C-alpha cells in the first residue's frame, strides 16, 4: 500500500501504466468483455466497477488530446448511465469522447497496451483511455 495512491492501483497495474508511452492505450473492460481473448496484458480487478477504475487510473494518467477516451457505442446509440459515469470519471464530455461501433471497438481494443477487466456487469461499460503527456494541462482537469 502506498500513501496517496488509490488502493485500486495495484503494483502490477501501476507497473503497466508506468511502462505505457504517449498515445498507448488501456482498456478498462466490463465483465462481459473478451479481455483475455483480445489482450496481451490483462489485469483482473474483480469486484470493481469500470467508472471507479477509470477514476483511479486517471488519478495518475493524463489523457491524450481529444479524443482521449473511446466508449463502445450502445446498440441504439443512446448514451447510457454507465457511459455518463465513465465520462465523468475520466474528466471528458460527449464532445471530447469518441463513441465507436461495437465490432469496430473490438478492433481498436486489440491494439491496447493493457486491458483491465473489472467486475462491472452493466452492458457497454467499457472505456479505452489514451495516455497523454505527464504534466500536460489535461491532468489538471481532474485534480
């Protein structure tokens, strides 16, 4: 345990976040997402929700220029409560978030450096975050 670090940020997760470079991405996936089928590096955080994990990651990871986050578009393209929570946790808005069709989202997710699988059971509760530059203005948005 480290002081000042969100307890959801395990040593393994922090190691991978630290190894990410500018524009590398991390997928924070719901429990339904095929993280182990798509990802080379997967960290499991059962018992957590995707918004709380996104908030924890954003406490140490700045977002890249917009769109810094991609969300999986719902079947009828409405913005769901879980997606609003994800945008709030990430410090983004609908205008600065890209919504990606479901199957295209899987293709984008395959390129992620890391996948974090949560216990989130709400559908379309997935977020892809792109790492920005440390010290950039985007970090100050959620401080």
